[in-house]
C-alpha cells in the first residue's frame, strides 16, 4: 500500500506545487456540496496500511470489477484518447505520422474529410501538433511575430485541461517561452517567459488562421515553420509505452495505468484513483496480473461496454443546453465533471476554453427533431452574426463519422471570411443546409450536408462580451416549410 501511495502522491505533489505557484487572481473552484475535512489534523488519526478488500467470490469480483471499470473509463477516457494520439505521433516509429516528442508536425492544408488527428476539426485554421515530454526538463518555445494574424498554441494536459499562448493572451508580437511542469525548479533564461503546464506529457495544438483569399495559404505555411520547439535537457529516460492501437477494454486499462503512473492526477482525486488499484490501475498489483483473473476481466469488459453506452448517449448534451444548441462552456476546464469531459472529448479532442473559442453545437432543429439531410433542407438565420474579436464560422459534420462531410463543392463551412458571403440589409447572415446544394446555385451561404444525420458547430474565436454573457445566442436551425430550400 505504501508503494502505491507513493505512486499516487506524485500526481498530488505536482498539483500542490501548481497551487502554490498559481496567481492570486486564479478563478476559484466551485464549493463542494459536502463539508470536507483533513483527518490528518485529528489527534492520533491513523491511515490504513493494507489494500482494500478483493472479494474471494468470483461472482463478487466480477461485480466489483464492472463497477470500477465503468468509473475508470468515465474518468480516464480523455487521457486514453489523447495518449493514443500521442502514441501515433511521438511513440510508434512505424506510424506514417511519427515525428517524435518535442517537435511540430505541421498540416499544410486546412482539415478536410478523413482528418486523422482528432474528430470535429475546424476548417478555419491550419493545425500543427506537438507532444511534449517534460519528464527530464523544460522545452523552449519560440513564437514569431505574426503581424496581427490570429494564432493560438493550445496546451492540453493529459486530462484535456487547456491553457493558451495566443493572440488573445499574449498578443501577436511574438516571444520566447520556457515550458515547464509545475514541479520544475531551475533558472529561467533572460528574455524568456516561464509558462507552466500540469503534466509531463502535454499536447500543443497550434492553430494559425488562414484567410480564404487566394495566395494566403503559402503565407500561413511559412508562419507555421517559425513556431519552434527546443528541448533544454538531453532527453527523457526511456519508458515502456503500452500499445496505443489496442482498442480493447484491457488495452484501455493498460494505457490508463501508464498515464496515471507517469503523469499523476489532480489534487483531491486521490480517493477516486486509489479505488482503481483493485483492477490494476495505479496500484500495487500489475494490471496484467489482475487481468489474468477471468472474473475480473469479464467484469472489466462489461463495465467498459456500460461506460461506452453512457458516453455515447451523452455526446449530444455537450454543455449547457440553450434552446436547440449545446454551448460547452466548460470545455477545457472540466473540474470533477468526468462524464462531461468524456463525452466532449469523444466527440472531439483538443477543445479550448471558451474565452479563446466560444462554440455552440446543434444536433436538432427548432422542433427538437434530429437534423437529417435525407429528410429536409434547413436554414439558420444569424441576426446578427456571432460577435467575435477574431473570426466566426458555421461548420457541418457527419454525425456518423464526426468528420467534415465530403462533397463535390469541397465546402465545409461559411463564415465572416468567406468570399461572396451574402448578408441581409440588417447585416444578418442566412446559412442554408442541403444534400443537393447544386440546385441552389453557387451561393457560398449554402452548405452541403449528408443524406443522413448531421450536426452543426458555430465557432467564435475571441468571443466578445455579448457572447460570453449569453446576451447573444444562436437561433434554432429551422426546417424549411416544404422541406426544400428556395430554388430562387
């Protein structure tokens, strides 16, 4: 138990240091509904020295394993999804996308159908991905002067919590940053800004805006190359990484065990994570030894399936429901809302905090019926359009794949930078959705949708006060009266 407690304490110490270094104006976490206390402050209080009970009955072990695996999947889905992305890019040398740690992989074109890195990508910015390994020390991050062009280097810890070095947070003049974990102690080079992250494995999702005007893409590509990472230390010690391609319940448990042992967990999650030791996760027993018990393996597989059902059923509830739209106001700042975190990141990893990107997602029309291009054409009237400091857009996704919908027009979104976008005399913008967009002419206000369920995302990068306060809200998407868009 003591060895296991030490393993868990690594994550605890990381977060305690983070709190000690946090700025005085940090946003306070919501108060717990139940009163809390520190038992160590009581006289003569003693802690348990043994692991918790594992039932001798095979039937009881199966029931226990099912419950713990359910909780572990709800808790660990984000970490496992991000690990699998890290494994492809930074660990598996046989993967065609391998670049290693502490190096950017730049996408030279905007995301399109079949984008591999993650689900529900935007079609506004170029993506660059880098996985940092900070176990052996910090990494220098050079940010160029972007001459006013929007960018964000979105840092995501292994549990999906987001921070940013961006046009919003640091301006567009560029600078040099030292990226370090919260427990790192050392000298910060002169002229360098210290930027602390929560976990030694950290994902940088860099976004660089592309204007839709001809000739802008090469300029954006050149700018990507000027964002540079330089490790300060010689290199992290080797590690035995679990197979990131294993999609089984056992594979999930092996990955989560590795992640928690390597990266730790946030403060005040000790009791929850400690329970997972009974199924081999971050405990005294090795996960493969636990999986050798048929009763426990059967329970884990059942709990894994149960959790998948619950997560998938919750994906349409992506945040606070405002009419027909879900506005995920806590994306990137999940706290203890583990089901919400799992549902959001299953829909698409890489979510940013709403101060950077204020999104809204709709799966249904104004009547509450599922959006379906085989049944109807639709209309969204933005009056006024989303109030955004940097840009706004409306993007369509196939609900079956959670990817941009492939179409002959190669058109996936409409926004404030769309050439020829039609606006009403009052400045409003009407976006039409149709499975047969060619029948509507060449208007850029028309977005192709699949002959089946789809969903729509509104993004406002750098939301203005009216959007953050809820004064501006997206209207419901309307089914056209005759089921078809006007052919005029």
